[in-house]
């Protein structure tokens, strides 16, 4: 994945132009020339990997409640496009299977596992099963803000690279993980404003790739790639790609 030029990932697809985490947003990212997409995965109540950012469905669908308490059939009945624009009325919440089928052979996929608990609801297993089902082991990186979720995924699927999403260091769980020699990861995913030459040098020393979010300013993207960042996650892949070229 990272053997060539710096990669541009559509953040939840091309979310500046289409409802985030939907097939139209992912398809548009591909059309704009993105190398990959970033998306968010939860486990439905009946065990399917479903794509939505929030832990509740209220903000981006016509339903309400927690996504983990809904079956796939209940989630598929929701309108996940009208909140963004009436042109997208009737767009549905996709499964990870549907995303892989639609764009998995054209795009790399940064699969973010949504988890805030020390205990698992089984999301790591359903993500791993889906990756294996579609033969996507060489085309994905699995990321999370929750280091325990990454450790659980690593136990299930040790050959798939993982990326540690990072925003703040004041979380006890995050601090403990960063000081735990058993917690190893191939990529570090910090917020773009937290990156400087020292951060890049530190992680390069450990052989890690740096992917950063969410970079929508073209000049900042150029500066980050110049520093040595390998992946830019952006809402508008078209303008970032144009700047990097």
C-alpha cells in the first residue's frame, strides 16, 4: 500500500460532496482519483459490520438510538442521505461487505473500528471475518482510537497492519498503551495540527508510517507530505490531489 507515492484517503468518502460513510461518497472518492477511503465500522446487534461514524444513528439518518442495538434489517430501513441533501434521499447505511464489493479492488481502505469500551462487543471479529471473506488483507489498514480494540484485532488477524489513531494523551488507557511494549502498530494516525518534524522523526525511527486526519487545506497537505507523512485523510480528495501533483 505504501510503496509508492503519498496516499490520499477520502475521509468517510468524499464527504465534502456527498453524505459521509455512504456508497455515493465512496464512489465519488474513487472518481476523484483518491488512492483510498477511510470509514467507520460498528457491529450491528445481529453481527454485521455496518458503516456509520457516530455511536447513535440520530445525526445522519431518519432514525434514533444506538447503532449496536439495531439489527441490519432495521438499519437498512433508514434513510442515510436526506440529512445531507434531498438529492441523496433513500441512500442506505452500507455494510463493510458492500463497500469492499463496490470499491475494494479500486481503493485501499482504512477501516476504523469504533470502540470506546475496555470490553468488546465482537466488532473486531466481524471486521476480520469480512476482510478475509473478500481477500482484502493486502488492501486494508485497520485503525482505532481504542488501543484495546487494536490489540484484540491483532490477536485475530496478526498479518493485517494496524494504525493507532491519536488525539489526546490525557486518557489513562491511551497513556498505558503507549507505554506498553506489547502494543505494537505499523502506523501512527495523529491529528494534522499535532504533527511536526520531531513527531515524524520519532515514528520513522520506529519504522512506522504516518497517516494524518483531517487535512482540507491544500498547502498544509503539501507541507505535511514534505515533512514525511505517508497518508493524507481529507474531506475533499480532488483539491488535495491537485495540490500534491
